[in-house]
C-alpha cells in the first residue's frame, strides 16, 4: 500500500520558537561515540513520576518486560558529504548529496552552488585528491541543484569510494582540527543492524547507534519478542532549522518511510498488554504517520509530520532518544511526550552531570 504524505498539521499550542530555547554549554557536545556503543549513559525518567535513574544503555533490558515490542529505524546512512571539482575551470566545492529522489537523481546542497550552470560536470574527489565519478547539474531548485551521476555510474559505489561521512556540522566544529579518521566515522556513524544493503539516509538514526548485537539479543530475551524495524529515510527535513517565529508556521520536508506487514501485525498485537518501546525520533515519526486503523499489508508513504506539544501519540508508550539541539523539531517532539518545561529541567540536570549531547552523545529513556 502507498499513501500521500502524512499531514504537517498536528494539534497546535501556538508555541514560539523561543520556547524551544534552553541554556547550553558546547562543552557537552560529544565529538566521538561511547565505546562500546551500549556503554553510553542513559537517564531514565517516568512521565507519571519525578523519579530519575542514571544508568547505561546496556541496562535497557532492566526496564523492559515480557510483551513489550521494541521498534527501531533500520535505515542506513550514505557517505553523502562530497568534495567536488568543476570540470571546466577546476574550482573546488564542498557539498552534501542531501536526498536521493525516486527517479535516481539527487539533491545536491553545496557551498557557492549559485555559480553552477546547467550541464556543468562536477568530479567527485577522493581523500587523496584523485578524481572519481562525475555528476551533471540538471536544474536549479530552491535548496540547491538536482544532479545525476554521469555515464550510468552506480551512486552507491561512487559514494562508497569518494564520499565522506555526513557528520552534523556541530560535531565537526567541536572537533576543530582534531578528530578520528574517516574510517572510524564510517563505521561508528552507522547502526549495527539492518538488512538492506542500499543506502537510504543522509543522517543516521542516532538513538539506534547505541545498540550492539548483544544488546539486541538481551532485549529479545527480556521482552520475549524480537525487535522489529521500520525504515524512514532520514533527510534534511528532520534536522532543518526552524526559521519561523511561530512553530505552527514551520513546514517540514517530506521523508519516505516504509513499514512491513509483519511489523504492522506486531504493532497491532502488542496493545493492550504490552508497550511499544520506540527507539529514536525518526522511528516515532514513521509510526505516527501510519494510517488508522493500521493496514494489513506492506505500507509505503511519505511524512512531513511536525510533532508539537499538544500532540496525542498513537503508537509510542516509551521512547529511547538522544539529547537534542535547542530550537529543533526533535526537541519539540520529545517535549510533546514528556512536557516541554520538564524536558528543559532534565536537560539542565544532564548538563550538570556531564551527560554528552547530540548525535554521538548519551541517551534518555522516557517511560
């Protein structure tokens, strides 16, 4: 089954962008992940209690029970950050292949892309500086350029060879001139699970980065149910800054998602005796974009859902998520679940206790 994009409309609380601010020290930005992955710290909070427990992600099975269904986003991140050389004049550009479109073309967002012209050929550069595959500029769009790989080149092979890990800019800035190798990030900015060998996303579903194969086995033992998966192709829409003074005026970009018939059947069978324990905000958006009642066949759709305080969740009983940026749609989503004022107080406590924030950072379990 296919659907049109899920509506951007959710119950509105008429919040302002400034309501998503909180004091933040950049010293809390994690520049490398915890090793091993599941050794990251985990703040455990309950919505019906003020109790807080400080634990590790490896302790997650302690808070699970038989009948719970854990749901993760199994998308894979592409090495979509690219260095390009324009063929006709040798000028270098940096950019991001921000979205693969259904026709096989890509949206390229690049510094100084206003200088591009239709039919310009852009050569991908290896880290060594050697030339790689070529892109052809097809058309200018508001966010950048639509480009195609030339000469029938397979985009995945080309990016595997020449692309770089699309780390969020705040990690790159926080690292400065030091940091681990591209090979390190290529391994650690991807989840350890997922069966599809094709790339889907230009950002990682970062709550899923905490999971090791052993932790997944322990989750299955605790719940007596294997974790199940959705796929939401994480694009720039998830991380696009809110630029409107009122949250209600912000428009999310569409992101493709799919949920198998088997996963839908598990979701339907979990309630009312078990809980849906959702890993990551991208998984939340995929589940909350499903139609009601749930279909009984494979479902493919697009979501532009922007979850704001006042939203009534349909498919989330518990959430494992990282600590998010001020003024972000992700902060709005988590604040909708736990309460925005309480979330800010929890974030203040996390900073006092030296929790690590953002994509490579620590986690919060909301029960």
